[in-house]
């Protein structure tokens, strides 16, 4: 280990889970080599006033809170985000530091979320539950929509999206995807660019959106997209709420141009109680819980990058301010 790795690592944690993240870092650092035997953690929890911006060089933070202090952190060198989505930081004018995202920890949870709902509709679980609760109970073989032979479309086929591919294949599904470059992805039968979204829509049965929030993805799923879906299609949005034209989605559902929408992310969170999504019979609302990061995951990604930082090596999961992701 070189000399720089022996110096104390001073990090400020700004998060609503700051205490848990700090405990996880200390626990993991305790069993690591000498690199992290001298680690100096300052906890600001959610109070941005607790941060000494003048002397902060390394920040581990929730992006929404970090965005409130980073403009004042003149000597900031590196910020490790605790989230997958980082629009609050990518949209700031200040870009003279390294920003790294939280990646490599969401795939397993996203698998559970996506296929829990796809299987709910494939096996028509709501209909059987209604029959069981009816008075008298109803014995009827309800219509089912097997996943086998269908095509799953993944908009934003990055690290998280790739985790869905082997599960889709295990159910006998084909996979096609959308990405900004449309470069081939192992396991995907075809790739499309965002400008080809209607052609993509024509070739899918069910759709999962995992796109980040950028100028290229806002309102990407609008009337033109919904017009080309199949009536049995299920849309799952676990990317960003800005990708969907809310009115266009409601109109498409009302006109049966798709069967159902499962929405985990929204333009405004918490979703206002007066929003029509809450009461629409063809919409399922979940509270941004599709794939939540755990303190242990945050700690591991941070420590992996911290070792690189101390040794002046390139950081992993570095975000590009110019691209917006």
C-alpha cells in the first residue's frame, strides 16, 4: 500500500440513513487491511447546516441533500451518491469534482419487483382472489396470460436492466431493449434508440422502463408510444416519473390500448393524494420501493471506491455531467 493510503480518510455522510451507513462502513472497514484502520467519519444526517463546507473534500450523500450543500463546498473533490438516480446533482452548475453513483446493488431487487407484477397478471391472481372472496365462492378457470413466448421490452438496458434478462429467459421470454447507443447487449434479441421508441413498442408484449432522468428521456413514453402497444401489455415504470406523459397514459388505459401500469416513480414524490393515479382501476402505485439501497450496499460501494481514491486510481461508476448519467 502506498503512503497516501495510510492517511486518514475524512468523509462527511449526509443522508437520512447516515447513522446506519456509518455503522456499516465501520464494521466493514474493521476487517479490511490497513487501508481503512484510520477513518474519520462526520455525520450530518439530514441537517445540511451541520456540514463544514469549507473543509469538506469527500462527501457520501443522498443526492437531494447533497444538492443543497455542494454549491458551497469549494474544496470538494469527490461525492459518492447513495442513490442510483442523481438528477439533483447532475443538474447543478458545479461540476468541478468527481461524482460516482451507486451501482451493482439493485439488480436482484429489481428482478423481484418486475416479475412479481408480471406474474401477478400472467396468472391473473386478482381474478382468482376475487372468486375466492365472492359469496358464494366462484369455481372458474379464469383467463391467464403466460409469459412463455412473449417479448419483454426493457427501456434503459443498463446494469440493472441486464439483471432481468436471465429471469426473462427462464420464463421463455425474448428480450429487446432501448438504450441511447443501441449497442448490442448479450441476451437481447434487438436494440433500439430512443428515437425508435414506436418501432420498439410494436415489438413488445410487456415493458419495463429503467431510463435515468435526462433531457432525452423526459416524456419519452407519450401518446405515440402508447398507441403502438398491444392491448394486453403491462407497463412497469421503475426508472423516473419524468419519462411518462401522465395524461397520455391515463387516456391509453381508459381506451384499453394497454392493460395495466405499475408505477413506482413519479414527477412529484410523495405522489399527491389528489393525483388520479391513486384511484385508477388499471394503475398500481408503489412508493419508490422497487429496488431500495441498503446501508451495507452503500458502505461496500463507498469503501471500494475509497481505496481507489486514496491510491489515485480511477473511481468506479463515475457519472458524466455532460451526458447526464
